């Protein structure tokens, strides 16, 4: 095992499965099993999930909803996804804690860095919901911020494609995948991996990112065991 503590970033859309809206129970159960497989090795795992399968603040703003209000609605969507993942993990007998950047004491702990680290040290999976707690910041930014705060070794960005490509592999069947690429090259080539705020924060703090296909069973475990899966981004 080459890492001690990781932050796993999942998009809300990843939870859709074959659905057009909401949460696919089979997909979230699969993710819970994948996460369990690495916790059994003793790995400390934190998770940030987006909310795009339920609500997206930016698109809401284009439909007449106030942007700040829309972003807060999106934060609540991430809490719903976090609760769903927590439930799926507990079905697998994985001890889990959900912490949120906005206070919802009935369903989750407020985010406290020291408490989060203590949970991780006790080998509990910690799910961070509610984004950063501020509008105008994406869950990508939340993932990088939390990863830095808890001293994670790497960000594992689980997607539905195999890594980073020179063009969209879902639109171009001849797209070429990168095995390794630097932060600077990603910026030069204008590759859309994370929003620029999140990406710059990761680069400045020398926090590597691995982009991989979370939907392929065993990928997460193979990465933790040191196999070259997906695309590695580093300085």
C-alpha cells in the first residue's frame, strides 16, 4: 500500500448509473464495496461527493434562481448524496462519519478539522458534505481544500472515463489518454479536469491528483496497491 490517507472525489453524476436523475442504488452499493476493499487494508479514506445528480447551482442560475441561493441548494444536494453513501457503507459494516460545512445537526456533524482527522485515525470513512460552505465554490474546490486540511497524500478523482485525454473520449473515439501529465501541461493544453480554483490550489500545495474510472471494479484497490491506473497529475 503506497498511501496512508487519501481523499476520494466523486461527481454527483457518477451516482446516476443508468438513470437520468437521482441515485442508482446499484451504483452506490458498488462504490461502497470498492471503498470497503481499501479500508480493509488499513487505508484512511475521506470522500467528497458532488450534487449534480440532484441539483446544480450554475444551471439553476441560468433558469432564474439567484446564484447564491442556487449554490446553497446544490450544497444540500451534496449532503443528500453523502447520507446515501454513508448508508451504503454502513450496509457493508464500514464505520462512517458525515461532516458538513453547513450545520445540519440532525443528520451530520459540523466540519471540524481535528475531529475529522481523529475519525480517520480510528479508520472511519469521513464524508465531507456541503461543499466549502460558501457559494461560488465547486465541490472540486471543496475536495482539494479538505485534502490539504487533513494532509491527504493524494486526491483520487473517480470518473466514468479511464483518465485524462487530449479531447473528450465520449465524443472522440480517437482521443489519446495521458499516463502522466504535469499541472503546467494541463493548464497549457486547457484540459478540463477540475475548475481552475481547485486545480491551482492543488498545484500550489503540491498535492497530486489521479483521475481514474471509478466504475471499473477493482480500480480503486489497484491504485492503492501501486498499479498504474488512470492518469497521474503532479508538479
